[in-house]
């Protein structure tokens, strides 16, 4: 069996697959992403499918492909990756002391060409953040490569008070849909 294709350059998604013992190769895509302001589920699902289809055009058609997209959703607003450090700090200020949702859309194409999608939601509550705490966090973590300008797995204890739902979803790749898709033991290296 050929290794799974991960259509993502995210080191967090790769870490999750490695921790699960899944044999995979990375194919980065330049898929156009969309934002549907009033529908976070449709946004992440459409973006995951766009990444999957972009990767499918670049690899052997007999390969299984996994793609994902993650956003932070708060106050009817999508928080994707910030453009720069100033925007990252603004995201953190807005999320300070608040509870928001993290949505991840997952798209999978099996070797036989069938496609499946899923979406997971987790909830995260931030600590009340001072300007000093925000500056400290931004200095430790590269926030422009993270939805909502943060990574729960990298110094998350500095900003996250609590969460409910899948920890891996908050990292960018929920495990539950992978099991549903049959990704796991049969793809282990």
C-alpha cells in the first residue's frame, strides 16, 4: 500500500499523523481558499475539498489523499491566519477572556476515487490576556501560520484557560473522522 498523501504543509497535522503511526507523504497545495462569513462549516469543508482536488491533480490517481482546513469562529466572524504580527495581536486581544469555536473540515479521497468529508467543532476559552502576555506569546510562537493566531500545542498554556472537544481538532486535524474514513491501522507504517 502506498503512503497516504497529506495535502497540507502544516507541521501540526503532520505531527498528529506521525503520532498515530500513519505512513504519509506531504504534498503542499496552492488551492484558493474561500470564506463564507455566515457558515464556518461550509467554509472549512469547501477549503478542505479545494486542497484535496489541488493535490489530486499533482499525484498518482491511485493514491489516498487527506486534506483539512481549520478556522476559529467567534462573534459571527471567521479568524483564519493573520496577515502579520499586528493582526495576530489584534486577534488575540479580541479572543482574550472569550470562548470561541474551532472548526476543521476534513476531506478524504480513497484509492478507489471515492470522496468523503467531515467537520469537527471544539470550543476554546482564552485566559484574560494582558498586552504583556500577548507580546510574550507572539514572541514564542509564529502566529501568522495559525488560524486565530495561536497554537494550543505550542505554549497554549499561556493563553488557553480551557477547552472542550477534540484537542487534535484544535491543532488542525481531528482524529475521529480519520477513523471513520478507515485511516489508521491500515495506513500504519
